[in-house]
C-alpha cells in the first residue's frame, strides 16, 4: 500500500500529465450520458460517440424514448454490440424516468441504481460528471488495473471493494477527475498488455516500479 505522500504524488503527477480530466463519451445532458454509458458496456467510447448523434436526433429526451419500443432503437445501436439488451434497458430507463422522476435523471445513488442497466460504475460517472458529487469513484477496467499496479489497493479485483478503498484514500473533491485520468493513463502508458514504465509520470510513487515488476 502507498503512503499518504505517495498517494498525493500520484494524484499530482496525473493531474500535471492530464490537466483536462474529461469523460471521453460525448454528451450534453444527464440523459445523454445515461444512454451513452449503457452503450459503452463492452464497446469503445469512440464507437458510441459515432452512434449517438443519430439516436439523439431521433429520440432527443427521455420522453421521446419512452414512447419507443426496444426494436425501434436497435438499428441505431446495432454496432455497439449486445444491442438487444442495451435497447431494452435504455427504453426501460426512459419509461421509469417519465413515470417516477418527471423525466429527469435523479442525482442520487439509490435512485440511479433502480434504473435498468445502471450499476455503480455508471451511477458514479453520472453523479461525478453531471452532478459534481464529491467522492464519486468510477471503477472500470483501467481503475482496477492501475489502482492495483500502483499499490492504491492491495490485490483487489472486486469493483465495490476497490470503490470503498479509494474513497478512503482519495480527497473527495479530486476523486472523479482522478478516475478519468486513470483511463487516459491506462490507454496511453499503463496498458493492459505491458506498461511503459519508463514513460510514466508517477513511476517514482508506483508500487510496481518500486518492486521492478515490469522490468
């Protein structure tokens, strides 16, 4: 595990390297992010960003989507994979938003988790990016890999356990941006196949570099 000083060095190093900590999914409002993050499951953000303009032009809000059937939107999202399940969840979420929340995406974890297709990762992303809720921790594959490699968690693979551990370590006001930076760093440097430690901006505070795991 890392010391407080090492955790701070990791946070500061990533912030310097990736000053613009932004979600790589394109959206203008909470409803669009809700849809986009569901489509992004086992699909690249790049592909989702190519698909959603036509989808949102046809169904610009939850009210419009609630009038659709899953079969109506399947052609729009076919290339995202698992399109039948995703279509069913998106239409189901739209109907629930209209029926129970006045068409608005709720800004709390409990209500978000009631929506079809929304898990803790999606809920934390919406809470952090849209509602700016402090302490939002998005545990995706990059977060799992990098937090273990860096020594922020101790050999944890279970997302809820990693989320809990990172909530303790990270300053609440920096946690959401930190998770976005992990995605950027995981794609550019600390890749799944083999990290490019020699190019890493936080290697001096990283447990894997310290232990020479990838040399």
